[in-house]
C-alpha cells in the first residue's frame, strides 16, 4: 500500500515525509482490522486502498490550502477524505461528520490510538442539523464531501456551513453524468450563496476512473430558511420542477 501511495503522490507533486507515511499506515492497519468485523469499506486490496482512498483524499491538497483552516468533512463514512488529511497534517482543525454512530465511534477510537489529533473531532450528526446550529453555521473555511449525494442536494447540506469566502470541495466522478449533475445544481448553488469557481479533473492510475473536484466559493451568506429538513431537501431539491 505504502509504495503505491508514495509513487502516486510523487507523480502528483504532493510531498510527504516519513512521519506522515507512518500515520497513514497506522490508519490503514486499523481500518483493515476493523473492517473484518464491521462493514467500513468494500475496497481492501492494498493497491486499491492506496489509490481510491488514501491518494484520492490527499489530492485535495492540490486544490486548496488546508493550513490553519477550519474544515468540515460531511458524510465522512470511515473517514474519507478526513482521516488521510488529518494523518498528513496532525494540526488540522477538522470536524468529521456522519449520521452513523458506529462509523464515528471507529474514527474516534482510531484517533485515540494514533494520537496527536488534538484539533480534530468526529461527531454523529446530520449535516442539515449542523447547518442551523450556531456553533457550526457559517463557521468553516473549507467543507469537503465525497460520494454523499447529488450536487443539488449536497449544496444545501454543505454551503450553510461555510463562511463567506470559504470553499466547498465536492469530490465527484468526471463523466457526462457528473456534468449534468453540476448543471442541475447551479440554481441551488447560487440560491445558497455559492459560485462555482472551477473544476479539477484527475486520474490517479490508468485503471482508475476519472475523478473531479468541483470548487464552489461561498460569495454571500445563506438565507435563514436554508437548510431545510432533509426529507424536503431530498423530495424537492432547489431548482427542481
């Protein structure tokens, strides 16, 4: 796993030192150990984990400066992209959020075992609830999310958490479906105070699917009526007919 990860990061000009490698390896070992008794990931072959989980998460470092930023990772699951980013930067102030308590328990237990994760936390919550909570609403510099929901739904779950001037990094597939998904979400993004800045396409290996990171900047405050309850968000996304 580590040799593949080092090679992919080098190819993408992402520097990594031995301490960072050791921390990522520790997370990998704990992930695989827990996955034997709990369904955390279907990707278990070492090379695939390196490519599709670790390197894919760390590619975000090419898209934004995470140093000194307050970050929220929405729908983190087993900790992606949040945990690889935290293993890379132990000072990262990141809040990893998932609605499944067992996954959050795994992340908190893992952080405790690895150590030096002082500014990080993992909480069991729904993003739309955090979006109306004064402790979280418009408090984050960066928000990340991977494989959580279509963009027109995801925008309403994430943009209320961003400060004006902050950025949402949405990890998506780079294909025609992804293009349509973004186009369908443009009204929602604008309504919620966001603006699409750019999209960055990448492919970590010839046998990996092409990926895309859509960068959305928060250009104005989100109106007080958003986010709505999830049932409403899902049944009638902003801009849908």
